[in-house]
């Protein structure tokens, strides 16, 4: 149906791939540990939104640009790596707990702190995933294996597979975020430990940025 072959096999493969730790997993766990369950869930929503962006790009054929243009791949990679390092440095430089909420409340005093912080976490998740060119290349390499080559509307097939991949990812990542938040709840009650968790998160973010920077297409 819709040019998709062995859909069940795709779903099983998607589940296994989502279980494999990666940049997205580290981002979600880090946010959940340092800021709690709500931040973890919003980070999941951001990552999943980024996956949907890659799905649309792949369906429209825009991701092929990254395959055929080393310059485009490098630019996107540098943007993504720089953004991760920027987030990490901001966390390392903070001497206060709940860096994100404090910083954002100052930038917009009229808006509720929690809603601002959650929006920022969501947006950071979207950008973190969207500017990871390895995700785009993975979609282009993985999805076509389950699409009949003669199907005339392959864009629709890409969208269906992308939505399925996003759904399995949402379920697993949400569970991961809630578990990570639960196990670190007592630690966050201590302001000194919360500051330490923020700094550890900053180191992790910088590490993810450097890892992305050193990867080749």
C-alpha cells in the first residue's frame, strides 16, 4: 500500500534504531536530568518535530542537496555543531540553577517563565535535530529500502514512513525523558547539585557539537 514494502519490518527496524543511543537521546536525557520531566517532554517534542522536518525535506527531494553538495553538507554540519557548542558554553558559564528559566525570564519579563523556558527547549530540540545532516542522509539511505522503486508517488511513501518513524521515536523518547527525570528528581532539589548538573549538561552539549563537527558525510 502506498508503495511501501514490508511495513512491519520497517516499524521493527525503526524501533531498534530509536533504541540506539545517539545525539538526540543525549539531548533528551540531558534536558530531563538537569531541568525535569516537563523539559524532557518538550525536548522530545522538539526532536520529533526536527524528524518531521527531515521527512518533508526528503519527500520533496531537498535532502539530496546534502548528498550531492559537500559544501551544503559542511555548512549545515557547522551550523549544527556551533549551536550545540553555544548551548553548552551558556550552561557552563552559568553560576545559577535553572539557567534556562532565569535567562529567558530576563529576556521577556512579561511572559510566564515556565512557558518561555519550555518553548526555548522545544525550539532548541528542533534546531539540534534539523541541523544534523547525518539525519537527512540516514533518511535517504534507509527509507528507500522499503519503497517500491516503480511507485509514482514516492513522496507520499516518504511521509508515511517518516510519520511512523517519528511515532515510534516519540513513544520511546518520552519514556526515556520521564525515567531520566524521575531518577534525578532528588538531585535537582539541591541547588548546588542542580548547578553541577547544568555544567555537566554543558560539557555533554559541547561534546556532541565536537562529535558532529568531526563526522564526515
